[in-house]
C-alpha cells in the first residue's frame, strides 16, 4: 500500500486532523440554527408602539427606524402604528439579549379588570312631569315670538300639529331652528324676606321651523308636547329639559336655603311637586343633590325677672327633595318624600354622605344613570 505525501504531510494525517474540524463545524451550524430560532423575526404591534420604540426595544438603537420602515412598506406613518399589525424585523442586525428573552418567554394573557358596576339613578318619570318644570328666572323673560295661528284653526295644539309663529322684528330665525314654547308667572316675592324674587318659567313643548311665509312669519311643527299648548303661547330659543333619570350625589359642602315657590304657583306642596330653590351652582348646588326639608323652632324661656332667652330646638325632618337642575343662583327640584303638606319658605339642608345613600332613595324606582 502506497502512502501519498503532500508537502511532508500524509493523507492519513489529513484525514485524522479533519475529524475535529467537522465536529466543530457541525456544532457551529447547530448553534446558529438555535440562535436563529431563538431570535424573533416579527413583532406584533401593541397600542402606542412606534418604529422608533421597536428599534429601541430590539436593537437598542432607535435611529434604525428608517431601515425598519423600508422593511415594512405597508406602514404609512411610522409614528402611528395600528395595533395587531405584524412588523418584520431587520435581518443581520444583532438583537439585545433582553429583547430575545422577552420575546422567547411565553405570553401571559392579562385578564381584563372586571367592569365597575355603574351606580343606578332614580327615575322620576312616572311621578312628575319633569320636562315641564322649567326654572326660576331672576330677570323678566322676553319672548322671541308667539304662536298666532294654526293650519286647521285649532286652539289647543299637540305633537305633529302645524302652526304659524310671528317673530318680533328684533330677532332673526332660520329653517330647522328649534324653539321652546313656554309660559311665565307673574312677578313672585320671596316667602321669607318679601323681596322681589323673579319669574317661574314652565316649558310647554318644542317647535321646529319649517319655512318662512312672510317677513316675520314662519310655518313650524310641534315636535314635542310636555303639557297643554295654546295659540298665543310665547316661544324662546330652545331649552333642553333635564333627563328624568337622576344620579344622586352627595353635596360637596353644607348648603342651606328655602323653597321659594312651587311649579304652577301651587300653595300646598306635597310628594313629587316641582319646586324652586334660592341657591344654585354658585352656592355649591348641583344636579342630584339631596336635601332635607326641615322645620326649625325656637322656644323662648325666662332668664331672671326681666329678660328672656331663645333656645333653638333640633330640626324636625318633614321630607326630602332632589335637585333636577342647578342654575347660577336658583335650582329646580322635586319633592321625593313628605310627611305632611309643605309650604313656600320651608327650610332645606343638603345631605352629605360617603358610603351608603340616604335610605329615602331606595323607595324610588332605579334607572341607568346617564
């Protein structure tokens, strides 16, 4: 058997020396494959991701984002990615070890927090005509126009009726514009001080203009009817009535006052009567506040032979009311409970609570609060 020699090295020697090299080469290939499999090839966009952030996360270099953009031409805005899109990562760029470990770890599905139960409101719709209660105006209310005639010569109007409105020369109106039909009381006086108080404005319905007939006359249609509407009733820019479902809220600070007047100028006030208060949002009153209606009493007693002293007794709760709408210095409310007939001038005190609501609210039907 001949032995071939090449440069002093026998072929047998070459064969023996090549075995470790082959093993090393195979090991490198296996390692490279393992690394290739361990490295993520794509990234699924999450809310708030940008190409800048992705490059920082995977490569530690946010300035690589233009190259990443070239790899993903479907992206229209590199700073506003759509959650769920799959971004192809750069080839041949080493990844940060932290990024490899993070992507290799199995994703843990985050459980969405249980939705918080929305507090329920109290529903007054079945007890009082909330939309008609209106408000107390400290200033005279000037009408924009008047319902002066109907298409079919009706006196009493209802929803869907066509009507003609005559506007004053000082006011401009337009097609599709909405107006409130209303009534207003005579000047009221404060039940305690006797001072001029203002005017109770009741909302009767809503009318929408359809077309101009003459210079100051418009044809309109009655879209909403809250109570009786008659030819001759005035109109003003639309006032949206508050919803009948009210979310009770604790008063943020102690507030007291009196009931100034009742809706439709009623003298006796009972359960579910609409009333007007002498405090508004400037005093801290807000929609949903609950007030006690109380009786205050002072008793005189002798102090010696020639002098007397007054003792204030604890307030006696006569009922409760809830605020429907608060304006600057007045508020509209509804009496939700009363132990006896009430009168104008009755004292009220706002309730404050941090836990359970006042028990009186549980007597009213619930509704999904807006």
